C-alpha cells in the first residue's frame, strides 16, 4: 500500500476594472491607461504585475456575398412525420447556401519574410449542436487561387504563415431560410496576427503617474503584497513603443495582465488595446536659405519697389510653371490609363508622340517629368500586343525592336557617371538644404530609371532565338547596377531579371547556374506575381529539355498545378 500526504493551499485574487464584471481589461484608442482594482479576499497574496500585448486582431467585412439554392436532390430536408401524416406528398424544405468572400493584404515588417495569420468567424465560434447555421466552413486562398488552409467555425485551425501579397477567405453558410442568410450578408471575419515580439505595457500604482506616462521620475509599481481583505489600484498604460506599420486604426492588440509574473498562467487577465490612427506626418519646413540670399543680393542693388516687382514677377513665373506641370501630369496620367486599359497602339502613340515632341516642364520638387514620360512609354513598349498577323517566330524580334529604342531614350537622358558618383558617397539627410534634398530625390529617381531601362533592354535581347554579343554586353551593364533582385521595386521586374539571367547562363553553357537563379527566385516569389507561372514553366523546361531530369520536371509540374489551379472545387 502507498500513502500520500498532500497539502492544498487556496489562493484568490479579486480584480475588477471600470465595469464590475468586465471580462477584458480594455485600453481605448484615446486612453492612456486602464484601471484594475486588485483584492485578496482569502489570504495575503503576492503582487508582481506584468502586462504585455502579443497579437493584433482585425475585423473584415465581406467584399461579396452570393446566395444560391442547393441541389434539388441532395440539399432538401425531408418532411417530418407529422407533415407526412397530414399530406403524403408533402414537399421537403430546400436548403440555401451563402458564400462570403473576404479580401486582405499581408505585408510582413522588417526582416520577417512571413506573417502568421489565423482566420475565425467570431460570432459563430465554438458552436456545434446549438449553432444556428449549417456547414460554416472557410477556405484561405492566395492570389493565384491556391488553397492554403481550411477551417470551420467550431474551433480554430492552425496559424498559416503567409508571404507578402493579397489573399482571400471564402466562408460557406447554409440554412433553409433564405432570409436568415440575407441577414448575415455583412458577417465580419476576424483575423488574428501575432506581433513580431511582445509589446510591454508599464503598470503604475498611481493615476497621476499613469496619466503622464511615467515621466517625471515615476517608476512602475514595485513587487509587494496585498493583505487579506486589502485592495490595490493598478494602472496599465498603453505601449510606449511604436506599433508595427501593418497595424491600422481599428485593429485591437490583445495580450494579458499577470498579477503575479511568477505565476502567469494562474493570475493573468485578458488585456486589449485599441490601435489609434497613425501619427500625422508633418510636412518638412521649406528651406528658404536660397531665397534669403537672393533677397540680400537684390536688396543691396535695388530699392524696395524694385524688389517687390522682382518678387511679383517670380511668383507669376511660378504660377506659369505649375500650370504647365499640372497639364503635363494630367496628360501623363491619361497615358498611363490607356496602357492599363490595354488600348490600341494607335491611340497610345497619338498622345505619346505629341508629348515627346514637346519640351518637358521644369523639375517638380527634384523629379523630372520628362523622365517619367519616357518610363511610361517604356512600360507600354514592354507589354504592347504584337500585330495579329505576326508569326510567332518573329515576335521576339518585334519586341526587341519596340523596347530597345525606348530603353535607349531613358539611358540617354541619365548621366550614369553623376548617379554613380552620388551614390558612391555618404550623404547626411538630416540638416540638408532644400536643394540638396531635391538633388538626392532626383538621383534616386534616375538610378531606379537606369536600372529599369537596362533590365528592359537585356530582357528584350534575351528573348531572341540567337545569342548575340549585344546581349552579353547588355547583361554585363545590367549587373553593374542590379547586383540583387531587391534592387528592383516591382515583382514583375524581379521575375524578368531571373529569366534574363537564366538565359544568359544557358548561353554560357552553365545550366546549373541557370537552375540556381530560377530556384532562388521561386523560393521568394510573392503570390500573385504576374510572371510567376512563366518562371515555373521555364524551370520545368530546364529540368526536362536541358538537364534531362524527367522526374524533377514532373514534380515541378504538379507543384505548378497546385499553385495555379485550373478548376476550383466548391466548398
């Protein structure tokens, strides 16, 4: 026989906030703190408070809702026995389905490549036999239509790690009464996203210290004890660290307040903080040093009346320049709209040629509108549709003829040596003059345009069936300015870089290096990239036609079928 001696101790904390039975300690977006009254009704208890926020919750409204009748054979509830006794041919009850679509974007911050996300239909969560609806299934898809996760409203699924991109959640609800489904057309969906690291919330022992955020020498409440029957007021302050950039106004940051950090699980209470709007960025004060110097020089030679006339003439000229820039920007915007609408080359060229024949307006805060026009024309040439009568074998040559002149026009406008010299030195942005800041903006714009033009030229030459010396030269110049994909801004351009470098390595009889380029790009590709499928297909061709790895090619094809589904199975 065994003998067990056990000593059981009962502990009890009493805690309440501004509401007697509030389940969660809440810090409003405009509040500085939340008050908790802690008591010890049974015995003296240790008090060592700690508060932190660990996740962000976001509510989404459906972007679309569709209600349809179910199958006339499979989705009909049979009549009850009483209905059958009253009428032997009593009809069944038709079940209706509603599909809700939710859309959201993910943008991990810092060095993080992925953001964990948990979807939940909060109003129907943890309901089974008492659930008012049927089905209650949801599915998470990326921008390509690939299914990443399934779940239900009864319990939570595992968190899904998502890369930067756009995603959608489909929720299926079923009910015999169509009006019931209509009433839930705006049913919110909850997204729970863990923070990169917990955010501490300081706990003070006095209202004054909490109101001032701890300034003036006020420290956090020290560890101590609460006597039996005693009470202690705690003030949990909002976090002082900056919120992640992806947190927006209306999101709720959740965590806990532990009354004794040595026994967190037994003493913690839910904590919520409503994210306020982001701070308003103040416009930088205009640097008028140059104007003051001009005024001093003019003042030495002219009287006040002459100075007033000179100032008035300068303002009139500024009005003329701004009007010219506004008109040019409006025409440039129209040109971009024609390109995005896939308008005909005749319509596009009619406006583009007229603008190219004119002299561009003056610089706009360091930005060249003439360069923006050339970049717009280059973008159109890269995606223009070839003539219908053009043979497929001649398309690569036609594309090169379209892109190369547009790319050369951009390169001719940029002084590559000046850009290289500028970025070869360190420039202090703090305290820089207005002219220096505008020059830095212009150099950054020109470097981005230079990289884009070099990529467009090399990419057009890479599509030619015959390897040329000009292609090798174009790739060599491209590598001088683009040493890694992150040097380019757009995902489509990063894909174009991978395809160009792959073809360059194949031309040098280096299939292994070509495969390395494609696999590296596929590993970091964002969902929804326009040329993602093309990169995958080129990888299949490389496996099969160049390396002779049929099994690897088949596996890659299966991965592409899963990533880019042709048919979506219904929920």
